[in-house]
C-alpha cells in the first residue's frame, strides 16, 4: 500500500521537531534496537538542550510512531470504548495503591524496581494479584491496538521516550497506550498549508508527556547505529537504495563491460 501524504508529512514534521528539541541524530524508517520492528522516526542525543520539551539528564533516545487515522491506531474501534473504560478502572486501582502502571510491562526481574515507589509498599499486593492485573492490562492493550509494537517496544525498553504523532484531535490522551506520549500536528500543516521556513515548534505540540524508561547503554548505542544505517539510504542521492552485495556486483560488472566495449 502506497504511503499517504499525511503520513509522510507526519514523519517529516516529527523529525524536524526532534532536531529542534536538541536530538543530534534523527532518522526515518529506523529499525528498533532489537531489530524486530521498524519505527517511523527515531532520535538520539547526548546533549541536554536548553528549553527542550523532552529534557533528561544524560543520553536520551526516542521512538515515534505516526498514525494518520483511527483505523491505523485501533484494532477495532467499536470495542475500544469498553476496553478503555475497563483499563481506566484498573489504572485507578493502581493509583489508589501508589503503584506505577508502566512497571507492569517491565521484564519480571525488574518489577520490584520499577513498579513500587518504595520497598514497604510491595507488601500491599501479592504476586498473584500483581500478575492478574498485569495479564489483564496486557490483554486489553493487545485487543485495543493494531499489532504488538506498542507493548513490545515499551516492554523491551526500546528507547527512553516513546511517542505517537498524529493529527490534532485524532487521538485522545486517555486513548494512548500506557507509557506513551502524544505529539499533535494540525491537519492544515499536513496538507501543506504552512509558510516555508516556519519552525516545527510553532506547529507541533507535545500534548502528553511520555514516561521515562531506563535504557541500557547497549540499547542506546544500537539505536544510534540503526539511525546511521537508515540515513545511509540517502547516500548517493535522495532515496537512493544501496541494494544487496549481489546487486552491487552486477552493476560493477556491467559498468566494466561497458567501459571495455
């Protein structure tokens, strides 16, 4: 299926916005650190830019998924309202117990470090109840959203920040996957109705701040490497495709034959 203009513009304006937020390396269509998914936009920086909306001490990374329609976001729009209501009930229950919902989707070995605010509160809920809530929330998110990318990237801690970019008003903050933030771009901008040279910060809005995920140094380096690989597609001309080694060998052989003929 051909990519729509709106989706291309979402990726473009998101990339520009990340650069203006101080991200030194930004790429489009980048493999996540595990290599299992391809994300629309990714960014890396080790600079703490003044005034950045996503300020964080030390290196920081971000993965962004662009969604141009609700059908591209939800698995089944007719069932979303009931599932979201049940999810809200579970989140309110966690809030009353002073438990962080993002920790439910961390690896099992990290639950005690990320889920509870202090050690004393771990006794408030048994492991069995914790697993029940975790399983139900995971099932709800699987039924809500298309594919497993949202849940997997959060669980595997693919970046310190996870964002969804969408047209203004398309996605409500309460509809976001747990732990994800929301960037909004006006439809007029996506349709090209914007003056040339206008800064992305003037038109792109960080509607919901994402959670901060602890990411290993190895994951940060892998994402930076993947951004470099993605940007190498444009070496030799915009949109240039390097091809496989066999394709390159054929081109060299053809060129050599033409030069001797």
